[in-house]
C-alpha cells in the first residue's frame, strides 16, 4: 500500500487514515493515537495474523514498552467497537501469538481534502485546481488569478498554520520547574507509619502501627505532637479527607483481602457509618465530595454518603489506587494489568471518558499522586536502598506532552510512599525513614527480648535442623547471609541489587532456599551460583526429607494457591484444594499447614485424604512451625497484638508475649516471625526513624 492513505469501512464503522478519524454509526469518536495506529495496522493487514512483535514495532517503533501497553490498546479498540473477546466480530486473539482483524473490510484510496475549483487558464481552457487526481504546481494557485475561494483557502490555511505554531509552542512549553527549598520534620513519635497521607487546610492524617494493627494519627501541618483519631473500626486505612474537613473516608478490615468495606469517620470524633454495601479495593474523594471507588477492574462513583452508586468505566486491569485531581475533573488510577503487582498509571475524566495511560511504572517506582495544580505527578523512585521523590511534568488538554521527570530529593532520607501537596500548593508532605533494625529473640525463661547475633540489623533468622547454622536477610538491603549460630563464620550469599525474601536452610544443612521477584532459588550454603527451581512465587519452604518444596502462587494479584516442587526434577504439581490458601509449612512428611486468603484462619491438610481441617482462628499476621514441629507460632494483629503458640497435638493455645508496645519491623510490609532452636520466637525491632516531613517548594 506504500505511502498512500485509505478509507476503511466495515459494518457501521468508517476509519479515515488521512484525517485520523474514527466514525461509528455516523458519530465521530475520539481514539487515542497509539490505539488508532494499532487499528490502522490491523486494517491494512485484514484477515492476516499479526504477531505482537509486529504490532509493537509498527506502533511504538524503537521505544521500549511492555506487552501490557499493547494489551491496553487492543482493549480500548474492542471497547470502541463493542467487540467481545470471547466471541470476536472484529479483533480475534491468537493465544500467545498476536491478533487478527476478522471482519471483512472495504478499502478505497483517500483523496486530499482540497476544493475542486475550476478556472480558465491564459488560453481560456478550463483547469482543475486540486481535485486530488491532478498535481498542480504551487504557482497555479496564486492570489489575483482565481475566485474569492482562493483567498478564503489561503486565509484559512494561514490561520491553520498560525494555530499550529501557537499549539506547538504551547505543547513544547513545560510547566514551571519544581525544586525543594528546605525540609522540616513535623512528627517525632517514633511510630511506624505507612500508607497514604491525607491533608486538609490545617492537619495531616496518617496511618501508623504494624500490619493488621494500624490506627489513624493526626498532626498539625506546622508540626507538633501527634494524636490518635479514635475509632472502633479495626485496622482502618485512609482513603481521603472530605474537602470541608468534616470526615475521613477509610477502608477497614483485617487480613490480606483485596477488598474492604468503605466507611465515613466523623472528625474530630463520632460514630463511623458504612458507605454503601460494596467491598472496594481503593477509593478517593472528588472536589464536590462525591466518592469514587473501585471493585476489581470497575470504577464507580457515588454520592457523599455512598448513595446512588453507578459504574463509570471498566478498565484493563485491577485498580489498586484511586486519586481524584485537586480540581475534581480527572482521576489518577493505578492498575495491575498483568496480575503481578507491577502498576501502570492511567488517567480518566470524572465522567468516565478519556481513559489514557500516563506512565508505565517500573518495579522501582511507586505511589503516584497529583501535584497541587495537576501539572505534575509526584512519586517515589528507588535508588539503591533509598527512595527519592520525583515529579513527572505533563500538559493537560488537547495534546499531552510528557517531559523528563525532575528529581526533588537526593537523600539521606528515604521517601518510599510518594508525597502529597498542601492545599495552598507551597509544600508537599511525605513520610521519610532511615531504615535500621535490631534482631532479637524472646527468652522464654527470662520473659524478655534479648539480642540475637549481637542484635544486627537483620530479619528472617532461620536455623538449620541441627541448630549449628543460621541464615538471615541483612536489612535494609535484603541480601542473604549465613553464619554459625554464634554469629561467627559469616558469609554473604546474594548481593545487591538483588533483593531476597524468606530464606530457609535445607534439612541436610547444605543449601539455602529463598525467593525474589523473578522466582524461587537454591544456593549452596558455602556460596556459588544460584539455581532457579521455579518461576514467580512466594513463601517457599522445605519438606522434612528435603526432596520437596512448597510455594504459594499469586494469580491476578489477588488469588492464592499452592504448588509442590520436586527438587530433583523441578516438576510442579498443585496442592489439593489449595485455592484461596497460601503460606504453607510442613507439619509432617504428609501434612501441611496454611492460611486462608483473609488471614483469619490456619488450616491443616492431610495429603493422603486430601482433607483440610481448621487449626486456629484469629487475626493472623505471621505464622511458622517450631523446629521440632510440635508447635505452631503465630503473631496476631488487632488492638492487642501478641505472639501465641499452638500445640499441634491438642490445639492448646498459649500466649507468649504481648507486642502492643513492641516496635515491630514490618519487613516487606509484614512482621517476619521465626523460631530459634530452643523455641524462642525471634523478631526484629524497628529502630527506623520514620516521621512525616514538610518539603517547602521553591517558586520558579
């Protein structure tokens, strides 16, 4: 087809390549540029199988993008066409390969949109001035030799050129550059802080405390003493504060649920009330006090009190965060499209139209928020073991012009949760930390915590069956180390930038099992190359004979199940009826212990009968079996967190110690409970300085 432009027609759709227009049932519909180019390539190759690689190359060229961007384009096109992925009329998916446009397409060459105006030449012969079928020299169209239409065309053309120049100048002009003038510490209470900050004109609201034991705190925007916002709700997580400052909107509940009930909490105090009946994944508040919330891949809007909910739009992935712009006209959403907890930032208008990808985040980018004027995205980027705040500038309107991101901080403080703007736009607020921990064991005879391995900054201390060796993660770089039980003969087994999780020593003491974002690995206890034994998975643990490993699989970002891996062959097989269960440990060679997805119940599985049985009920943060398999240790959440142990033989429960006043280190978001050879539970005390800071913005 060369460089010619065409008009494509199929069913009630007309696509004009030259005009970049898409018309369906006589109505012109706006299509974002990348999706339009993908459609053109499919139409130009109608009925032919187009590989994903071909489409990526045709639409994005040499720009590095993931298949998620292509998946989103196809999703947008299907939405515009009213197509069904299961019974396609237009775009059919060929699994793992690519796509095919299956509807018959009528094709004709497009003509330039130049008026067909006739006039006579100097010999009195009639000639055509631009019907698209003849090529005339530019000198043939000159003022004074034709009709008034020539002048109108010339004036219109000049207007278009002038408009284009102005638009180009506007498009290329970046918003004023940001920089930080100075930083002020606002809190000094030594408490763990996490999640989203929210602010009104006078106060900042925040979550503090370890997982499943979170509470809501507040501090003045000028700093000072912190205070709790008292509520009967369990483990509330802030979604936003009403524009008038009268209420907080929170998600409340325990466990690892992907969805929670939505509540309104009166300020400064009062009885909370449920907003609607939906279990939501994320929520935000518009400038007019309406509430926006997500249920899986769907975005909804409701009244301030949760009334009259209606769906705004369905999206191509699970919604993990929702944040309306300060003016309430746009909504920033982050999606987990692949189901692997890597997120893509999208923007959608408050009426559900104009869904557009803003930024495909890397694993080292997190927590996107609007700036005060909606011209930047504020977010965190990981550099080594530290997180810095960056700003991504972009224009809003007919064209979007993303500029190079601006680095706002360069340490030594680490800002891992992004930043939010003050209402007056003069500051941004963020939680910063200097991570450090102290490895401890709770002595069952002395009834107090004592240093383990001299109290090094480490987590996940796991011992060999003979008690002579210990493997652990250094904190905060999450490298695997091993040493003798007294801390001597230390050796580093993995190295940055790789970050490992949950190491366990094999029953024969020869190898260490651990997991990373890319899979589950084995490494010799004396070092050497690591062996990958399974793909992306969680919580790998050894069987008693060391021949089998059990792993947890996370599907779609929310659904758990378990697999058993044969160490010798690498063959994987499903754990019977393990859907909705994870974190498996071996109680015996033919019995397993696991937790349900809401982390409210532990269950045991008899592998011979394939029957699951309830074992323990409570607010469960972390669990592990004792070295002799006679006990199961549990760290609980709630308002009175504890360490308990349950005797396997008769299910007798014993409370070992209260953790109410213990500053637990929430490694990867969760307390990592382990057990020493003598039965002492081990934890890491948080010595981080984790406080809220105000960063004063310098006026450009």
